C-alpha cells in the first residue's frame, strides 16, 4: 500500500467506542491507511463468509468506514455480494474493497459500498 502512495500505519492501535473507557466496544484493524485525508481501518480478510459480517459491522459502527483487502478478485466479489445483501443490517458508513491480486496487477480501483442510515 505504501508503494502505491498511501500513508500506512502498520500498527494503528484499537478503534475505541470511547477513549476514556477502553474496555468498551473496540475494533482492532490490521493496518490503517489514509484515503482522501481520512484514516481508514483496514482488514486483510482471509475468510469470506457471512459469519464475519458482524465483525465488519462493529468496525463500521466505531469508525464509519472500513477498507477490506481480499486475496483475489473472486473473493472480493463474493465478499462484496455478502455485504450488499446485509447492507440494511449494517451501521451507516462506507466500505471499500480491493483485492491483493488487483493491486499487484496495478488495479488500485476500490469498489465502494455505502450502507444506508
């Protein structure tokens, strides 16, 4: 990601529901990167399944945005469809998806899914 010009935090720390109550709800992203001046928590996703939607919902609820990196385009498309089908159950926010396969081929076009209010 850094080689493509993104500012990356490799150990961003937890995203907390309340800074003064660190034991409350939290999400722990893999890295974080800056997109258009905003810090986005990033999850490098190995498992593509409806089971992980709850994890992404928590991250989205805490930060309002989430970037998912999947290993290949097939997995990205599958995850995007799972999230699209669950969009009315997710907190409002923006999820961006990309595959490592596309990034290595020079295709840094993020697919974007906006969840409704």
